[in-house]
C-alpha cells in the first residue's frame, strides 16, 4: 500500500524530482471511451508548491489528455524509479 497524503513532504518532492520518466493517464467518464496513457520525460514537470504540479503537455497524435481533463478533471501521474527504492504516493 502506498502513502496516503494530504500534502507532499520534502522527501516525496525530492524523490519525484529525481525521476527521469513519468506517465500521464486520463480517461473520459463514458465507459465506451478510451484511457489515454502517455510517457513523458525531460525537464517539463514542476511542483510550484506542496499541493500543485504543472507540466508541459506537448500534444502528439491527438489531444485526449486536455479533453479528458476539461470533462472531468481526473489525472494520474506515475513516476518510474529505475534506480533506488520504489515509492507509491496517493
């Protein structure tokens, strides 16, 4: 089970910032819709404070991510740790 957080700690922020790859996943409310999961990398993710994140969403073949966010505001961010200890933050 992961850490259930009200806000991110310095340790969580440091860990997330040290990861080189993350995935952004969104989905529409309709069950007939498709889940959109996109790998991201580079220096495009920021934590302006402990409760907020921002990233540059470069569109690829479509613009499903922002369409889903405009519809329902739900997003999942998964950082991949290829070195060191794994961590789950919810």
